[in-house]
């Protein structure tokens, strides 16, 4: 079973949206597992301190290497082969390809950063793979962890039902998805493209592919270069 273990200073943020809808139903059905650990349980002193001022000066606070390493060591035994991700705007961008590989595996351990970051020494020492969900800065890694897990969970066999693993979706084909329509046939003066009502499935497939190409060219030409 795919198991996600989250190291965070805000365990109350979980399951959050992962407890609802597709991922929540799958969680209730036991198709995947979620566990949170509070990094503060490994904090130091009476105040359970987890962070300190950056060496060399500057703004913000940095999560201590010793504290975070103790939190990682408390969950990750040597036989635990799950990838260890550190959510960070500095990481490699998350892609559908990486999501697919994660979803096929035993799960993930995800460290959620806060403050200015984490002490650099702990990243290599505990084999943390830095992952970003996009070129913008969130106030912490928790929402990025939720995004990552959501993307994985929907690919777990049995989670999405009959629509298998959404092979026609955006990115799975390398293209953005074609436009969708449903009833009513006429709405605010706009009709559904005639071809979709023609019953000619070969023509419909061709039209959808052309629309997918057109949208990708307009919005994400970088995807066509790949
Ligand atoms: N933490 C803060 N910003 C982030 C981002 N863009 N991706 C992943 N983790 C983050």
C-alpha cells in the first residue's frame, strides 16, 4: 500500500483536502495511508526549539539539522525504501512523470519546510530530494506536500474507478487536454461543435487531437519542444 508520512510543524493541516473527495474516499477505503509527525516533538529544551538564526546573518530562521535529522531518523528505518522529499521552491519541478514513478512505489516521506529553509547539511546527510511545485513561494511546504500526494493518490489502482489512470488527460499524452462540452446543446447563444454530435468516432478523435495540439501550441509551446 502507498504510505505517505509527513514531517511538519503543522500536523493539523492534514489530511485537509486529502480527507475529501477522491483521495478521501480512497483513504477511507484503505487504498493508501497517511501519517503525520510533528517535527517539534524532536525540538530542544523547554521550548522545544526547532529553528535558529542563520549563520552569516540575514532575515528569518533556519530549521536545525540536528532536530530535523532526529525527526527523520525516528520514522525512516533502514528497511524503509520510500523516497524522502523536501518540499522547497528551490527543488526540481514536480512533473507528471515523477508523480507516476512515485505512485508506483511504496509511498513517500515528505518533509515540509518552514521559515527561511533548513540547514543545508541535513539535506544530503538524510538523502532528501528537494521538490518544487512551481515558481512561486508558499509560506511552507505543507500545501506543496498536499499537492504532491493528491497527484500520486489518484493514480493508485482502484482510486479512479473505471477511468483507469486518466490516459487522455493533460500531460499524460504530452499535450493539454481538448475542450469538453455537455448539455444543454445550446447555452447563451453558444452551441456544441457539430462534430461532437455527429456520432463519427474517428472524426471526433481527430478533432480532439487537433484541439489538444492547438491549445498546447497557444498556451504551452514548451511542451511541444519535448
Ligand atoms: N515551499 C514554499 N514554496 C514552495 C514551492 N513552490 N514548492 C514546494 N515547496 C515550497
